[in-house]
């Protein structure tokens, strides 16, 4: 992964916060920004994965409902007198 130099403008309060966070962790501003962006990337991935799991689970529930319905029809037809 290469390094890209960026120039950004932020409100003074955020610049002060960045300096404080970096100082508390013994990091440079650049390293602190990189860590914050890495954390955001991890959290975004976790949200996307959770949404994917929810969508998959919903599809699985619908499939199970179909299968149970079909199975109950078979069971009920087997219980009929011949």
C-alpha cells in the first residue's frame, strides 16, 4: 500500500481534537488520521457484513417456510386412509 499526501481543511476544534488524540497516543497527526480512517473502514465492513447476514437469514427463513409447508403437505397426505 502506497502513501498518498493529502491536504485537508478542518474546523479549528477538530484540528485541536486531532492534536490531542495524537499526543495522547504518541502518534503524528498523519498516523492518527490513518488510524481513525482504518477504524471507520473496519466498522463499515462490519456493518456491511451484518446487513448481508440479515439478508441471508431472511432468505433462509423464507426457504425454510416453503420447505416446511411442502413437508406438511406430504405428511398430511400420508395420514389419509388409502
